[in-house]
C-alpha cells in the first residue's frame, strides 16, 4: 500500500487507483505523472472505472491473464469528454496501449498496441 502522504497527484485518489476488490495498490509514479499530465491538458475530471486489479479481481471481471491492470492501467469513462481529445491527451502524456470501447477508453504503458472492444466501438472511434 502507498502512504497517502507520498501521494502527489491532486486529481486522483489512492482509493480510485487501487483494486476495487481488495484495495491492493500498485505504486508507479511515472504512470501517475502521465495520468495527471493528461488530466491537466484536458482540464476536466477523469472518471476512473478501473485501475489496478489484483489477480483474483482481474479473473472475476474476465480480464486477460496478462492484463496491464495487474500492474496499473486505467479505464476512463467517455462521459463528458470528446473521445478524440481524450485519446490525444493520453497519447501525448506517454500512454502506449489503448483499448477503444463505446463507453470508455483503456490506457496503459505496456507494449504499443490498439484494439476495439466491439464493431460498434470501432465505428464510434473511427468517426473521430
């Protein structure tokens, strides 16, 4: 667990970045610096749907066995955001892995890759 006094990212809480199942945390300052930079660029709150997951929680939600969420990744709700601007801010901040869905975007700092959750998501994101 990360001590709250070491937490330097004003727009995110340790709780929202921890596993929803067991509150396990994964401390990765470079990831959080990039997330804060993207948030600062957008100028609007990010609603984090999922961040770090313990292996049990990841399995229960159907996450990939090598999911970046096992370290640290974020799923950010698209609500109140321009999807293209959100993607650009995350990309410019240094995120390299992106999953595009109809209601959220997945971002991580793993291998460079992109995928679409569904055909409908592909259509939505390719319009931007």
